[in-house]
C-alpha cells in the first residue's frame, strides 16, 4: 500500500522539488531535464507534455519511450534501500531517478551521472 501512494504522486508536483534540490547545490533545471530524459527516453517536449498532463509517477514511467539500458548501472543507497536490490520494477525506476538527482546535487560530473 505504501508503494501505491508513491506511484500515485503527481509527477508535476515532484518535478519542481527535483529541480529545487539540484539548484540549491548549484546545478540547473536543464541538467535535471537532461538526467530525466536520459533515464526515461523522453525528449524535452515529451517531458514537458507529461508535466502539463499532470500524470502520476506510474503513468510517467509506463509511458516513457525507453528506459535507458545503462540504468542498470545505477547503484547505491537511496531512502535506506540499495537501488540495485529493489525488486518492484516501478519503484526501482523511481529510486533510480532519485539517485541520479542526488548524484547531480552532490556535484558529480554529468558524464558520471549519465553513466557514460
């Protein structure tokens, strides 16, 4: 049930929080967008369309054009859980995004954040 609450969170309400977190640490909105697009396969237009449509997290990830195949390289702890060990696919995608934004906010170079 706890996961269901997260899945139903509106992405357009979470998105500004992701941007704020990065901007507080000197990163930019465009860098956040780049990370989200890298993970989900959305282009800038597609990302903005999802925000305008007020989709929930579940819909946002279900409608994603293609989860980046290198996303499986994302590892580490977020919210007390190792992202590579999360069994629920949707929750893992959400935590991958959280982890990428964390790395961005911590000042990691974009090449490392994007696993290139």
